[in-house]
C-alpha cells in the first residue's frame, strides 16, 4: 500500500460538529456587526512580507519566528498572513483612506502562524475581526467593546473577563521601556532565559512572562500605567467611565502589552478559564500610528479579532449548558389550534432561565390537523415532551386547558388565564 499523506501539523481539517459552530457564529457575527455599520472585506492570504514586518514589528515573535514565507517565481518574498489587521489597513489605504476615511470593516478567514501546536493553538487558525477607521474618540473604544460583549452575550458565552490596559503614546512607551529595562537589568540573574532574550529585543513582552520567578520580579517592576502620557491617561479614564455607563464589566491589567507592536493607548483581551492554557479568545486595541506607518494619511483606528477555534469551543460549551425543555400543544379543533399557536409563539419569545441563571432552550411544537388525540400523543412521546397541553374547542369556551406532566403522568385542568405563568414557572423549575 502507498504511504499515506497526512495533514500538515497544526493545520487540522474542520468538520462537523465544529464546522456547524463556525457557521452559526459567523452568521450571528455578520448580522451583529452589519447592524452596527460594518461591512465585510476579504483580503488575500498572501501579502508582501514588508507589510507584516513594518506593522507587527521586526522584533515580535510573530515576525521573527512564526511567519510562513515563500519566494514566488519572480523571486519576491511573500508571507501568508499571520493576522488580519495589517492586510485590512493596507486595503483601507488603497481603497478608502482618501475618499471615505470613516470606515467600519469586518473580516473572516484563516491566519497562519508557525507556533508550537497544542490545545487551542494551531498553525492555521481562523479569526473574525472588526476594525473602525478614521475616528479617534474614547466613545468608539467603548462602543466597540460593548458590541463585542453584546455579541458574546448573544452567543450565551458568560464565563470570561475583559482585561484592558492603556499602552500610552509611542513616545511615552519608549520612555517607559528605558525605565523597565533599567529595572530588569538590575534583576537579570533571576529572569528566565526567554525573558533574558526578550529583554533587549522586545522589552515590554517580558511583562507577559508566566514563569513564577519572573512574576515575582515583575510584581515590583515600575508600572506602565504610571508612565503613560497625560493625554493617554485622560483618554483611558474616559474609556473606563464610558464602559461603566454601558455596564460593560472589565478588569484593568497593567501588564497587558499584546504581542504586536502597532498598538497605542487602549489595548484589551478577552480571557476565559474554560479554555485551558490558551485562554485569550480575542484581543485588540487602538493603533493610531499604523495607517501613517504603512504609507497612508495620519488617521486613527481601533479593532479586535476573535480566535474562531477558541470562540467555537466556548460556544459549544455554552450550548451544552443549555437546559432543554420540550413542550407539545395538542389542539382538538380550529379555534383551539389558533389559541395554541398564539400561546406557543409567545412562549418561544421568552428568554427562559433556571434559578441559577442558566439559559433554557425551549423546543415547542403544536400538533395541528384533525388526527386523533392518540396519534398526536404518540408524536408528543416521540418528541420527548416534558409537558403536553391538550385543548378542545369546548374547553376553550369554558376557559380551561388540560396540562400533563409527562415524567409523572400527572394531569390537571388549568384556567387559560393562568396557563402562561404556570408554564413559565414549570419550565424554569424542572
Ligand atoms: P492576536 O491577539 O494575535 O491579535 O489574535 C487574536 C486572537 O486570535 C487571539 O486572542 C486568539 O484567540 C486567536 N489566535 C491567535 N493565534 C492563534 C493560534 N496560533 N491558534 C489559535 N488561535 C489563535 C491579532 O491578531 C490582532 N490582529 C487583533 C486586532 C485587530 N487588533 C486590532 N485589530
């Protein structure tokens, strides 16, 4: 037998049930972001390598160690995009910056990073990202974060925290880097090898180190937030005030620095303990200098990207948490069919939760038509109904309905005026 050819390491095929979660999330994301004024952009997977070097930064892990690059037949070096922002900024400069500078763009697609594969970390992964161009205002930062949390809420993803920080202006950060470097130099002997390597190349990233001995040293390190410029401080305070007004919960993480060089001021990550070691499922921030840096006008921008694999994993877990309830209405006449239909439709609109606040997924159907009660009950059993409601036209006239609890077999006559409240109560309690 010929030797099997296997998928490339870290580049898994996507199949069901994961693909279904992707499709559902994508559909909801499109609807959500389009209703907030975003439109889709699709950029190519291959770009001139200079684009990523200049935007993400030469000294970052992504550019230094993780990019897939290739020489085309014309000896030009191309890179497979490791993220979406740089490509979208390039496209924005080419298409919109001079004509319609205020733009909201979103994108979906595969990204490539040569990282060490592990749970939640791949060499080909997918992002859903959103970028707002041309407006430098804390209102935009707050609105974008509110949109992201609403989106998560809609997906029923609740167990996460939003961590925010301000990276200040480029100039104030450079000053801080000098101060941090001085502090780290004084403690060099206690730092791990990775930190020693990063210290001179990408000093801020040392703040990210998870090694416990380094963490100890970092506890007493000068804080970035104490050294950012006055304007950025004011801006950060306003972002926080606005988030509070919008009731978006957040935590300030003064050590959050991100792995890409282009950020200024607001930076953030969404983190969940349900994901294991790769706990950040989205990240982003403001990048006011990047458009100019890439040859465009001096305009500002902010954005974020969700990692789809990690988001899909949270979405799957949240769906499993759904408590399923099945409800069948059995009308025995025309007038009662109409009544049951209305009651069922109004119940479907309810956002039901149990006493622990966990969402309940209601499946409710009505058995219309003039089949016998026996045949309708048979279908209710196949539907695994928790409750069955039987309504004849005579009962409708007298204002009652038969309510049957399938697990116990108990049944009782209930006033029509009470049935909706009783059902909601029962559905939330079992
Ligand atoms: P990032 O933090 O590098 O930011 O990536 C965003 C998200 O992509 C991460 O939070 C994570 O969920 C996911 N991700 C990154 N690398 C991998 C991997 N190897 N395997 C699986 N998932 C991964 C950016 O890419 C910025 N472009 C975000 C942004 C948009 N900033 C402003 N606008």
